[in-house]
């Protein structure tokens, strides 16, 4: 059964003018999202929101489970990505390179659909640019065992299902924090990854026909 969200919807969502990204991201932001202001400029980084079409013609979103031994954000769910290297020509180039290094999908097989505004991550002091790409063929993932413990995906249609979004309280660095998250096959997708997914969700809600929204939610 083909998915209700198609590539044309995704392109329209990314091309929206005057879209309130801050409002869209707030719904999946931990509360309180406290941080201390730093004097140094943030590190530039990029992630790839990679889509592909499965055997049933549904668009799916690729996520990774970070290796537990990594220094930053270990054991968390994220998009493929990382900090910008000096040889990268752009932040989209960074996202492409990191996708190849982390999950084995080369840039030649990815069509860039667009991007979303940068997201500042206080804990790591990174300014992250999300590129949205489409894998032209059914991907064969080859996870880098030093960085990625698991590669998995979910149907883009599920992003608009209210049952997909949940929340819980956690103690984070000594603070009692209210944490919204997406439940993806037993994985709790929270933090920066959930915030970016929240923006994509709200962008899609702006462009999808009413009949599709009724079926999805």
C-alpha cells in the first residue's frame, strides 16, 4: 500500500515561506531546555534527513542508534551527520560525506530535496544544518561499527500519527526535565532529532490536503 505522503508534499513543505520554525520545534523541545551562554562561536555541523521509498511505495525516514562508546550523545537516536570538515564545500556536502561514512550510502545515490533552518544544540555547542535528501533506490545500509550500533527507519506517514508522540519526565544533569519524544519501534527519539522531526511534521501539516490529514490523524 502506497504511503499518503509523497515527494511532492515534502518539496512543498521545505519550500514554505514565512514558516515559524521556532514554534514548530518547541513542541518536541525538552522543558526546561536550559543552557549557559558561551562566548565562542558554535561548531558548524550538518545532518542528513534521508528518505527512501520501500517495496510498498511508502516513504521512510532513516535514523541511526549511536554507538554507546562515542563521546557525544552516545546511545541516542540521531540522523547521520557530524561536524563540518575543512575540505567540505558546504554543510550539505558535510551531510553527504557523513552519510557515506556512517551508513554506507554514497552521495551519488542521494538527491537533495532541500533543507531546514539551522538548529543550535546547547549541550554540544553545535549549530546544525539539516539537509533533506532522497535515496533513489532501495538502500543497502552498511553501518560503521565504530559510530553506529543500528540503522533503522520508519514510515513518514507515522510522523503525523498522534500515537507516535509521547512524553516523560527525566533527570538530566541534575534537572527535572519534561521530555517529549517519538516512539519509533521501541526507540525513544528525543532531543535535537525529535525537534527537527517536529519541524518536518508541522511543515507537512501545512501542505497536505485535508483528506490526507484526516486519514493520517
